């Protein structure tokens, strides 16, 4: 969910047409994956959401008026915070390798 609560956000594989769940230790940007931003149900169909929650059919229209041509927004991963996250993972991985290398040298004494 976006910070505003108005959109759903997910990583989406454009080749397999499935949600993508990145590994927390990700070291490179996955190919064919984008961030997909989809309007929430109240923006897509405020009348149906009102009915689902037992509200009057027009109760949500003030905050969520009907909109024509609602579209999902597609953002390349390179334009998200993921590249910085990956760089941090690489720094941590490099630090761990140096630590492990130092530990193995100490054991060899």
C-alpha cells in the first residue's frame, strides 16, 4: 500500500505476469521486474465498495468521485530505492567477506 493509502504497490514480473518477491539479500536488479502502482478499490469502484461495507451507494463519492481512464502506473526499478538497497547489500556482503577472511587467517596461526 502506498503512503497515502490510495494505491497498491507491488513488484511485478512483466515476463511471467506474476508478483515478484525480492530476496532481502538481493545483490542485483532483477530483469523484467517493475514496480506496479494500482488504484485502491474505492478509487476504482466507490459504489461497489460502499455496498460491500453496508454504506449508502453514494457515501464514498465525495472522497472518491468516478474517474475516467484510471491506469496503473509502471515504474522501472532503476527509478526506485532498490538500487541503493542493493548497493548497501553489496557493501554488507563485502564487509562480511573481509570479516570471514580475517577470521580464517587468525585460525591458521
